[in-house]
């Protein structure tokens, strides 16, 4: 199991809102390499 922590500056509330929408879409949609022979991504979790 792997955990990743991402940290970065957000200049204003509008940027935060737009960025968060994109992040939610990424978590919901997944990517083609989420599952391949010998590997399966079980979940993506965001805990604010």
C-alpha cells in the first residue's frame, strides 16, 4: 500500500475551487493504468 502527500501553494479562493473540481474529477475517473496484470488500484481517497 502506498500513501502520497501533496503540498503546494494556492494563491486564492477561486484557484482553490477550480483546482479542487479538477482533483475530484481525477479521483472519480481513474486512468487506464489503474488495473493491469498483477496490479489493481483499489481506491483513491481524499481526506481534507
